[in-house]
C-alpha cells in the first residue's frame, strides 16, 4: 500500500475507534506500538563499573588521606554521585528497535530515530553490527562484548530490513 493510503486508513480507523469507544465497544484494527518495533536490548557494564570503581577509589583515598577539617560535605556528595550515576547507567539498558521503515536507539540519553532512507549501509561482523547513516552524528555501533547485545539475532533482522529497503549490507567474517 502507498503511504497516503496508509495514512487515510489510519485516520478513518481512528474516527471509527472513537465512535466505538463512545458506544462501549472495543476498538478494531489498532496496531500497538509494541508490535511495530522489535527491540534488542543490551547491558551497559564497562562504563558503569568504571564510575563505581572511581567512586570507591575516591572514597578510599579520602579515608586514607583525610583533610584537617575532616570529611567535607562536597566530598561525600561527590563519592555518592559517582556511585549513583554508575548504578543508574547499569540499570538503563541500551537498545536497538527495528521497525518497518525506521531504526531507533538511545544516544546520550536521548532517543535517536533514523528512517530507512537515511541508512547508507549496514556492516555485519562477528560480534558487531555497524549502521552507517546520513543524519547528524556518527555511525551506530552495537557490540556483543561491550554492551552484551544479541548481535546474531540483530543481524538476521537487519538483513531482512536491508533487503526490504534496498540498503547495501557488508558482511565480514
């Protein structure tokens, strides 16, 4: 179907669903946002661990070499914030969501979305997936060793995505 037809169907189904809700009936033909995207989640380990270790090192050095006036509030807050930031980054999982015609990931705590027309190429290696795009910012790199992504499953889904949108794919052994 063409995009204008899809928009028209979406608009009409929205009107029908609004009328059905008023009558107390269930909605029809609604796609949920969960079914639109397939999410591949990883786990941040290296950077959060480095922040926690840095916080512990600061705490140990502060205990071993105290200042004349004892522990200052700013020292305790600094150590606590390093550890808190490390814990927060550990529990915030990085992800790649593959949709019908777009890709979404988080970069610097913001969702980044690129459409299939912005993807230049996809490089698949053992343990790595690199998505090169024409929009602002560098290439997106997803690693099995650094962020614990399931790169094999991602590669399979990205192959079908690339074939569907005629995107060049480079595979290295």
